[in-house]
């Protein structure tokens, strides 16, 4: 168990609805990453935070996607006006800043199905 | 940006055989190369990693080699066991603080 929890684990929604996912890393994780994974593919980077600052966003992160980490602890990922192509597993991972650190501790993921 | 290519996409071996998975990366500034294992329905978990100041690293039955000049790195699993069956992902990061970029994965099947 990595100590990273995600909620909900599964979400089924209709196209056009908004959805929000939450990630709770352990307190030591000053970095928090969001990835998206579709069947048969590797995790695709979306965005990451160091403490409460969003430091990098992938071009995959369209303007329908927004992420926050308001107090440098938990994070939320919101998808507005969902599309069928948004169906995927959304993975959150915690990590530590520093030159000699690197391991990402993944949560179990939130699976989104857009009908 | 960084791009990571991984092959083969599937690999089937007999129990006891060795398995090798190879990855190439595009950004010569990359300096951290981990390998993750993902079992069906589970989260990816780190199994071994290597940094650019080292050419090889070994941990029991698994080893990783890095060729910085050619910009490729490989995972070697010896004496494979059925429980090694999973999807393996390589990844690369170009500097401390930026995101890991993953390959598309290799599905390893070990038959007894």
C-alpha cells in the first residue's frame, strides 16, 4: 500500500456532465502528479504540483480539465463537459522533490466511463 | 519534449527463461530511468531504477542497463517465474522536478 488514496474508484457519467476526482497523498509527498491511462497504454502525464503550485501541464490537458491542490495536501482533477474520449483510468501519484528522489507512489486510480 | 519508445509490446517466455525489454529515449538530458510493473487491475509499482551516472544496476533476478551514448536502457529478468507475468513500463525524466514520461508497456507472459 503506497498510502495514496483516490476517490471515487469508479465513475460512470453521461457525455457533457462534469466530474471531479480527488487524490490524497501521504503528508510527506510534496509533489503530486496526475496521469491518464487507457487500455494497453502507458500512463500519460497530465500535470503535477509541488506543494500548492502547479508547475507543469501537458498539452493533453485541454481547457476542459482543471486541477488544484489548494493547501498542498489533497488534489482534485475536474473534467468539464465530458466526452467519450475522456474514458480512462486517472492515476494520481505522490513523490518527493529533490535530485536524488524519483519514485512515484501511485494510487489505485479512478476509472471514468463516459457514455 | 521527452519521448520514450518501448519494445517488444508483448513477450512470452517459458518459466526459467530470461526476458529482456528495451527502451529508447529522445532527450539527452534525461538522467533518471525507472521501471514499473503493473499487474492486472493494480497500480504501477517501481521495481528498479537507474540514474545516468551508473551503467548497470542489479537487484536479485532483475537488472537494468543504461547506454547513455545510444540513449537506450534495458530491463533484464532472469529465471522468470509465473508471478513475473504483468505489464512492464519503462520511463525517463530529464531533470529533477519534471514529470516521468512512460513507454507504452510490454506485456510479459511466463508460462509454466
